[in-house]
C-alpha cells in the first residue's frame, strides 16, 4: 500500500484558499482589517504583539504571503488559488516566509510560562531504555535498543536471548544532527549480510546499503531512489529483490509524482547499474509492487497495489524453473489478499473477500480456479487485522472494539487457544518463519509503555523479557472505553484516559485525537507526549472514527469518498459527548491529528469553530483539489476520490480546509505543524492553509504554524526534534485550553 503508513507519534501508522467575498470558490481581494471587531484602540504589549485596549484580544501582525491571480475551473466552478507560489518550496520568497512564520511562532510560544517546565518534564520522561521486537535469522537474534535520549535506535545482534548484545549498526553515527534514520532492515537467510535502508531529513526516499554482519563493515553496494519498498533476499543469499522509481527529473524532486515503480534484483558485489529488471508494467504506471520471497525460497511473490486502495492483485513466479513466467494468480482488484505463507504450491491468504472482517483461505496454485479455494479460518465477530504462519500454526491478531485479541489456529482451522493479554491495550508483532517454535510480541496501552514478550508456540507460554522503566506512575490514571452516537446514529467507540477521581465539572483541559481513514485502526498506545499531557492534568480522548480499520471494510468504506463527511461528523459528535458528559467545555476542548488526521482536525475546526478552543493539525492534507498533484498524493484517491470526477469534486470542495475558510471567520486558536521537506504530504498544503487562515480569519486566534526544517512527514524524526516539537504543541495547548499549572 502506498502513501499513508501508520504513523506517527500517537498511533500506527500518518494526514488543507479560501471563499471569495464576491466569487464562489474565489478569494477575498483584500485582507481583513488589522483590528478585531469591537477593538477601539490598541497598544503594544510586553510580548511584542499589538493588543486592543477595549477587549483582551491580541492582534498579531502575520507575515504576509505573496498573492497571485491563479484561478482554476473545476466542472464549471471557478476556484481561486492565490497562494500557489508557496508550492515552490525553495523559492527565496517562500524561505523568507517560512523563517518569518517560525520566528512569529517561537516568539508567541516563548511567552508561555510553563513551556520550559513542560520541555524538562517531557525530556525526563522520554529518557528511558526501550527495545524493538527481537527476531531471528540464521543463528542470530537481532534487536534494536534506545538508551533513552538517543536520536535514533541502535541495532544489535545476540547469539542467544540472554547473551550480551553486540553492536551492528548505529544510525546516530550517520549524521551529526540525528536526521538520518533507518527505514528498513532485512537479514540474509544465512545470517551473513544485513541489507538496510536509510532516509535523510524525514524523506520517503531511501538509499539501501549492505553490511557484512561478522565484520560490521559495509560492502560497496549502494541502491538509490527506493521508495515504499523493503528488501527480500534470495534463498541462497546472493542478492535481494526491491522496488524503485526512476530518478525524478526537474528541480523540485520533492514535488514530482511517483509513478512507474519497478521491481529489480540486486546481486551482492555488483553496481546498481547492473541490477536486473524483474518486472514492470508501463501500461499501468500507478501500480505499486511489494516483492517477497517465500520462506522456502521457491517463489517470488508480488503483491500489487494501486494507490492506497486496500484491494490488491497477486502474482508469483516459480524461481525453481529457469525463465518461469509471472503467473497472475489474482488479476483483478476485488478484495484484499494478504499473503501469510505457503505449503509448497498451496498459498494461504488473509482476505476480506465475502468477509468484511477477514478470514483465511488457501489457494492451490495447481488448481487455482475459485471453486477450488478452501476456507481455513472463518470470519468471526472481531476484525482480523493481521496473521502469520509460525510453527505450523496460524497466529491471528484481532481487534474487538479497537482492543487486541490474539488467537492461534491449526492449519486446518481448528482453534488452539486465545492468548491471555495483560489488559485493555494493543498487541503487535508475532513474526517468524514456519519452522520457528517461538515468536515475540509487544503489548502497550495509553498508560503502559511497550513491554516485550516471548511466546513459546509449543507450550503457549508467554514470558516478559523486556520491561521499560518510565518516570510515569500509571496507577494514578485510568482508561475508560465509551460508545456514543454520531450524527446519523452510528455507534462510535472512544477511549478516555484521565487521572483517577476526575471531577466531571466541565473544566478539564481535554485533547481529542482522531484519524479516520485508509482502513487504519487507532489502538491504545503509550506515547511520552500524551503521558506528559496526563501528568500536566489534561484529559486525553481517542475516537475510533469511520474510515479506519476498527471494524473491517464496511467501517472503512463508510468514511471514504462521498461518505467522508461521516468522519467529521463522528469527530464532532465525540466533542459533543465529552462536553455533555461534563469532562470539558468548548473553552477547554482541543483537537489534533496528523496526516489524514491533520485533514480531520482542520476540517472539523472550520465546520464547528464554536465547539473547540484550539486545534493542532499536523502534516495535514489540506488542499483537497490539488492533493493528487504532488508526490504520492494521487494514491489517496481510493479514499478521498478525485476532483476530476464531478460528484467527488463536489464532496471534496465542500470540506476541503483550504477552501472553506470564511472571511472574518472566528476560528479556534490554531497551530499547524509540518516539515519543510515532507515528501509524503507536500508541505505546501500547510503553507497555503496558514496563509489563507491568517489573511481571512478574525480573532482572537492566534493562527500559527511551526515548520520543522530538515524534517519530513514524521518517520525517523530524531528524539531531540520530537521533544522540541511536542513541548511546543503541549505548551500551546496548555495555554489555549486554560490548563492550570501543576
């Protein structure tokens, strides 16, 4: 799947000028008055902002963005785009605007008294040892570790789970500022080589290299222009398969569309120029390829996506036969077919074909007609979000009302048993090979940092092997799951985490988070920023909106394309519920989301500005008429629809944040966050939205943006950069939501 991967900070995973005064879809011909309505005089306050003498509203002199006359026509509707020039990221005028916006924001945030204390508290809490999930290849275990404040986690090897770890790769040594991150690793079957991908400055573009594990020295192999791909080794360890695009042409490589992905085989010791082209489809430039080799080494497997559409095609090639053809086992986009494993020519898949909550089927490639497909694990009343084949059994991860359940089945589908998890939370991992007798998994919740367990697949016994020690007392807090009706009566789940004994007096500073898209579920997950928010006295609520993956494909489809407004209605109803139940009130309620969730936060704050005191849209998709013109944005049409289609244009235009800012609209205090080199959600989305909001929105505001430099969409962001960003966000929210100092 291309485009949105689960993200980013709070959950897996991540994310939008203007109405005219005289033209529908156009833009105001002049900025609003400098003073807010009712202000009769002004003075300059100690913080450098102009302040009205008659009302306590600060009037900020926002940096002006150059305005143009760009006008586009969609299905007979004229739409102005006066800030089109901000799409040129490296233009001197844009860089000057970015610098001025950051200076304004930092000036504003510097006036918040608790900012330094929040930064100190978060730094202290973030400083804890944490581990990734161990995995085994050859005769070695591999595990990542962060000592607490390292910008990037470090990769180690171990001979046994109890032996001292040996350093294999420290990405902190690849850059001075920690902005070069590992984007993927894959060990050869014999345990001799590590193929690893790195990305710089948060970019989705990866460069893959090869390291000899015994010597920890890199070979000369370098693979460039890889995006949305891992590496899959041949059984003999001679090389690996990967997917890449041609090098983008033109000056702005961040902006170029990503099309015509191709599959290559790289042989160790050869230059990339000699890599063998394995498969391409010039007739289908939007096809994306995920190439894997089956555990037995016999088959090359291609899962073929089309944008972020959950449905996929599936092809394979028999590597035991010279010049074997690529077989189109599943040639049409009909359903999701996630390959689990194989028993010789029999392939097993997790699929939502005739099962919106997924089941497991077997396809015998010798008799592939649909009439011969067999069901191994039937659909149940929970959503099967993942499955693996380990120790001759299926390990299936389910979601029930957004909480994890894990079951094990024999290969004939007979239930072995359900894994007993520590509580209400999220389990993940369960990877391995068919011959392995053990696997590893993580467990986390809103108040429990990620614990690591070993699961013995022979006895079914789980053993805790890594437990982080965090400066956070989980016993003071509790998570409650509630259900509330959306606008159309649909029952929506929501998690609310708060200090025990919370007074329901409507005065609690509450942060509401959501995502609602791309079939991605939002599960209970521990994060240092949200734990810090709880320690500060805030309430944290997470709504499981339609468009996500909590209840399968039916739930997902109910929040896509012409149904996208359902997602915003669900989020609005979550805010109304929190207010009705007296957790909070409009002056104490804030909303946030990232990526597609940034769209959610921005659209919702514009539709119901009376409901919220603050909004923090992060790296959001905010221009719904041009999202498909940049990088991988075209891939999101499966969820959003396309402005090229008249009915979908009408729906997009109705909620597109960039096009629904009303002149003199009084919107919640807003902090838009982005990275100046985000090549997932092009940062001009945020730039143009902020420019329009500052030009048209009435007070009190403020309408600010925080633009991280040397940063992208969020993946691989250094720890120090995350602490700085979240300290600013929580400082902003604590001020705007009137959080009492603790």
